[in-house]
């Protein structure tokens, strides 16, 4: 077995074993911490689909993360206050059902990613980075100044949404939901990366002219990748909002985009499981450095700088070797 | 609406635009010459503001505070360039974004460490407070008017430097062909440090000038940084002229949008709804402007080819 495969399996096993141990040891805080890591991992896997496989450096994935969050927030808010979301032209009611919320989050973020991508992909390089950033800022300021759903104070949802047959307020049950979703998303991305589409996307990243020469349109490949990527990150946003039972414009903030990017880089760009390792490492660092000093972002910055300057390829690059999986 | 209020808001927009230009000029120069995307530019803006606030508190002199903002921001720029940024020139944009994002984290938390989370205050000097009468009976803040004039003077100086001086010639040459000017005996790494320090000084200067109107606090650089990005994307990355036009456009759109859009919606909506709709749209206006520009000019208004 390749070292990368071993690492993947070890990672997923650890993410299963650790919360179960925490459950046995009656440490609900550690379960919640791992839930955060898993949700961030989903967001990172989403970004990695555009960034790693398509080479699209999006600095605005907080937009989709936040949209997913607000999809949950708004639907649950209307269910909680028993007010309809919309009456004309047809009635839309709020809901507390997780699967419905997920579906809405995915569809909304996919549509937005399609629109943002259609505009942004007209540009390349730095322009693309800055435009995606600017679009995310647009959502950030909009959420801040739109008073209906709490403005800058955000929205609190008192009770976590429902999943048929489970008690979602129990940390370990909610964790298992997130873990299964992560596994499904990873399976989807793994299959997509090996599909004709995924291979063509990788080819477009490496050489656009050649892809054009065989009759494919790079723009269309990128747009599909960007849309899927946004949809996955949106799903993560809905879960994150449900974890905190709270949404606020900070989910749209540019630091969020930066952090999602950090998950991808810490783990290893273009590796299917990279963001999982990255998010787990990030949460670990946050937990350890946060205990060390109130100003732990200084250390995080230093570590990130070190990784970018000296350890390209992230955790997976260090352990599994640099050129094993990709390219 | 009175025409006087409109002119006053237009002046505010101009003031905002001129300050944005000071930020954007550095960003666009650094990108144009070194091909580097620098997220830490907002941190240099913050360094300038903090240096000015600390100096003003110690000496009581606003002019000394401005000098300190230039010196400290340029100094921070030189250090950052030689220690970190220099290693990033040959890297792809993703590495540059991440490394400079890491710098932002370190700068922000480091400043919080040193100065605490509470905002510092930098007062505008007495000789610049109060208002002046402009033609047509418009009363306007003397300090803001001074900012506009100083900013325009700096912009003119920058244009002159780029177009007329030897250093400007080298900077333009560096944008076109860095190997060639290195071969001609120009110390390219010195030139890079210089350009970075110049951009940093401009950002720090803007930070100090704005710090006297708003509060000086950690995180003050990020909103401005992102607006400066919008500016250079609209203007065309690498173009100083584009940065100027883009900055004025963004400054005007933002300021006038906040004033006019709520009034516009007030024409046919009830006041509360008009205010919130107008404010929400106004906060998005510059991004819509950017999207519009890019739809027709994917490389910005003055971007090459």
C-alpha cells in the first residue's frame, strides 16, 4: 500500500477513534473540538477541489461557507419564530430539518458559485484571487448591513436542527452526522478526481492550450469545478452554523477565506485527504497554542510562514513524499 | 436634497479616494515591479497609524507623528522585504498570498500584544481643526481638505518620480524586463527593497492621516487593504494611473452611494425599508462597480493588452 493511502486510512480511523474515546471518557468538549475539525475539513475539501485540482486560487470561499451558514440560520430562524420566509408568490416556511437545510445550502452556494465563477473566471492569476476576495467581502458587508437577520450581531438558533432518528443535541451523535458527511464528500471528490472530468480538469490546470487542442473548453471545466467546490464549502457552512447554533457575518469574513486556505495548504494541496489533515492540525494547533498564549495567532502565523517557505506540500508532502499522488 | 450637501459628500468621496490611492499606489507598484501580491500592505498602514499615535502621544507634535509614520512604515517594509518577501518573488501567487496572510496574523497579534486591544487616539492638530468656507458658501472640514491637498500633492510627486527621475526610469524598466536591467548593472535586489519601502511608507502615511479621523486600532488595515485591491483591479494591476482613477472612482461610488441610495429608495419605499435597502446596496456598490468593469475589461481600465 502506498504511504499516502496508509495516511488516509490512519487519519480517518483516528477521527473515528478519538471522539469515541472522548465519549467514553466523558469529555464532550473534545468531541465538539473534533466536530469543528471535521466541518473545517469538509470546507477545505471543497476549496481543494477548485484550488488543488483546478489550480483556481479562490480567496473568497468564505462567501460559500457563510451562505451555507445563513441558509441554515434563516430557515431555522423562521421555523423558530413560526413566521413564513415568504408568502407571495408562494408560501415558503422555515424548517428545522437538517437534510432540507443541507439541500438548500448546497443549492444556494452552487448557484452563487456558478455566478461568481462565471464572472471571476474571465480573469486569471492575481485578478482571480482579488476578485473572489472582493465578492466574499460583498457578502460580508451585505450581511452586516441587512438588519432583518441580525445584521452584525448575527442570528442565534436555540435548538440544533433535527435529523430523523437522532438526537442532534448529543455531541457524539452530531459528530457522527458530520463524520459520515465528510466520508461521503471525500468519496465523491475521490471519484470525481479520477473521472474523465477530473482528469481533464487536471490537464487544464497543467496546460490549457493542449486541453483546448483536444476540443475541451477550460473555462467550462473550471466553472464546473468552482461550482462543485462552492457547493461543498456551503454544506460545511450549514454544518458549522448548526454546531455553533449561531451565524454571523464573521463566517463571510476574509480571515475565514484565509483559514479555509490554510487547511488546504497545511495538509497538502491537491491531495484528496489533505484538507482533513490540515484542518485537524489547525484545530490541534489552535487548542495547544491557545492554551500557551492569548496571542496564539502570532505563532500560527510563524508556523504558516515556515510551512510556505520551507515545507511546500504540507503535511502530506512531508510524510507521503512530494510527487506521489498528483501530477 | 441640497446641492451643498452633495458637494460636501463629493469632497468626502474625493478625500476617501485620495487616501485609497496612497494605499493602492504601493500595492500596484509592488505587483508591477516584483510580481508580488502583498496582503501585508494593510499591516504597514496599521504600523504607520500606530507609530504616529505613539509619537503624537509622546511629543505632542502632529508633524513629528507624520514623519514617524513614514519612517516606521518604511523601516518595517525594509525588514519584512529582506527577511520574508524576498523569498517569495519566484513563488506562485498562492504561496505569496499565504505567506503574506501569515504576516498579517503576526502583525495584528503582535500589535495587540504591544498596544492592547483598545483603540489609540490620534488627534488632529489644533491648527487643522475647524472648518473653512469654500466658494458657493460650502463649509468644509479644514483637516479633510488638507488631506485631499496633501494626497494630491503626493500623487503628483509620485507621478513625477516615476516619469522623470532616474529611479523612476529604473522602476519602469524593472516592470518591463528585470533580467535586462540587472544585466545593465542595476542592483535589482536593492531596487526591489526600495520599491517595497516606498509602498510601505505611502501606506503608513495614509494610515496616520486617516488615524486622526478614525480610531487607531488593530485590524484597521484590512478593510482598506481589500478596498485597495478593488481599486487596483478596477484600474488594472501595475498601472499607477489606473490606481489613481480607480481610487477616485471607488471613493466617490462608496461615499455618494451611502448618501444617495437610501434617498433614492426613499422616493418609493417607506423610510425604514428605504434606509436598510439603500445601506445594504451601498455597501455592495463598489463590488458591483468592479464586477461591471471586469465584465467589459477583464484586465481593468488601464491594464495592459
